[in-house]
């Protein structure tokens, strides 16, 4: 039983990732080609930020 718990903890530790740290491929899929929206079309963004509506 002890070995099972240790193996589970080891697997959980190794599979954990840093929050907010994604690969470029994952970011590209998430953005769906909507890169630089605030630069191209400022009225679609919140004033003074880089946040799209």
C-alpha cells in the first residue's frame, strides 16, 4: 500500500506543470489566429490594456 501511494505521488508530481506556462503550439491553438488584435483593431479592446472584449 505504501508503494502505491508513493508511486501515485511521484506520478502526480511529474505530471504537474507550472500554472500559465504553455508551449507555443498550445498558445497558438488557444489564440486561433487572433494575434495582435488590439494593435490591429483598438476599438475591440479595453482602453489602456491589451485585453480583448
